C-alpha cells in the first residue's frame, strides 16, 4: 500500500484520492483553501467522463443531479440560422454507452467530496497550501505555507493551471494567455421565455465572439457564457463587470441570442489561459494531473473530463505499487500525454477555426459543417467521447 500526498482538493484532486483509495492506497489531500468547496457555474460532461465516474462508483450520483441534453446546436450568431446539430440521444448514446450531460460544478464536486469523506484511507486537510517538496529515495516530504510538513510515498500535483508543483517540476513559467475574455452569468430559468428554454447546449458563433447557454441545476437555472477574442493580455479571474458592458460588447448578436444575453445579471469576467503540451510531467515520485499537467481552453468542453480520466488511470497504474512508484508514475505520464496533448491542441483549434472566424472564413465554416451527416459527426468525436480505455493511444478522428 502506498501513501499519496495530493496537492489540491478540486475535482481532479478528489477524484485522484478516491481512485487511489479504491485500489487500497492511502491519500492525504492538501487543499489551500480553508474549506473544501467548489466555485463556478456550468460544466459539460461527455460519455468519457461518465465512464470514468462509473469506474469511480459515482456515475449514478452525478447523473441524479445532471441535465441530460438532447443535442448540441451550432448557430450563426449574426443571422440566427441553425448551422448544424448533433443529436445526443438515440444512436449517439447507443454508440458511446453513456449520456452527454451538463451540471453545476458543485453537482460533480459534492459527490466526489462525499465519497472521499467516507472512503477508508482518504484524509482531507484544508488550509494547507503546498509551498515546496523534497524527494528522497523512499518517499516525498511536502512543506506547506504555514510551516507544516507531510510525508508520503508520492506526490500528485492536482493544484490547477498555476500549480506550485508544476512550477518546480516543469518550470515553464506562467500560463499562456489566450487573448480571449469570457463573461459568465447564471439566471433562474423562470426568467427565460418558454420558447427559448431549449434542452440543448447552444452555441452562437460570430466574428471573433461566441455565446453559449444551457440549463443547469436540474433545469432550475440557465448558464450563460459569452466569449470575445479581444486580445486581452492581462490575467483576470472572476472580476465583476457591469451588465451594460457585456451587452455592448455583444451588441451584434442576433435577436433570440440577444434576448437571452440581455437577461444576464451579476456578470463576471475571466481571461482564458492554457498551457502548451509538455512531454514530461513526472519526475521520480512526483507527478501532475488535470490542469496542472495539461491545462486546456474551454472549447472542447473536456477539462474536467480529462482530469477524471487521469484519476482513473493513475489509480490503475498504481494498483499494486510497492517499491516501483517512480516507474509507475513514468508509465502514467507516458500513457496519458498523447491523448491530453491532442485535446489541448484541439481546444485551441476549435476556438480559432470554428468559433471565431470572420467574413469568408465564417461562411466556409458554415458550408463545411452543413455538409456533415450525423454519422460524420459521430466519427469525428468517437476518439474523444467514446474512449473506454483512457490509457490507450488515441486513434484517428
């Protein structure tokens, strides 16, 4: 049995602790905040995420809180025309064996937290911000910002895009700023006109902007997210902005989309960041997972999904670990890096080529998308949504 120190008590950190505990290991989760909580609004979960949750024993609990989406809709944000839809019931669910759903982040986080609190071998420590670590031949020692020390057989950096563990292990500086600003708001569904209460993840694409909305909270709320390719260069996280600013910046939205955007209140903004893929994120008895290893933009809706996959694979790789922990962590790195790098680069490509083209490029995009059949779309997403072996090399798609 190994004892893992997990830096970070977010979705990835808790999933890692639970995965390790299910294989008989101990996990001490060190969370910098004073309490184990989750902030944020909506999150999309593909069938691959639900397969990971199946393996963690939590799929039913998360599904009980989820909104099961009928389709993904891609709309022309200026003309209001439907460009293409991807149905998510019937043939999609039969092929990929699990649903596509949306949840509030807390509706994924709380089942993970509850499972960790009752799991044998999981210890949750709040107010413990990892400041440094040191390796020795038989283990790892972590020092927190308040001077405490924790010892274990390995350290997992699950501490997000600005990971302290990554700063030492990879040393590649701050995250890459994308130049895209996102504005988010959540409104009660009662405020939405009935004719606009679609059971879909709907994306309105315009010139250097797009707007996404979908129901969350078991259908009680509508999540609004509007993104502008504005060349932003300064990192911003959760800053409140006036309603009129958001309306002005997205004033060219078509009628129905603008109706929904205008309902938004209490808007907050973030400047989106990611990281370049790296080949090595494990060193001896220390490894990274989730955003600490492969932070990605939102455009493929896979950040949390890939963290859940990481957690499952890490538990499997360490299943019977004894004295060969460094070799097992190197294996984890090796079997996950190609798939996660591909998703990172896909997310960037989607932002540039699908969501934000202008003029003739946008018209060519619409023509290309309209030519795709449902089978074509299934084929394109199969390597991502249909994954059952998260340690396998990705195929074509």
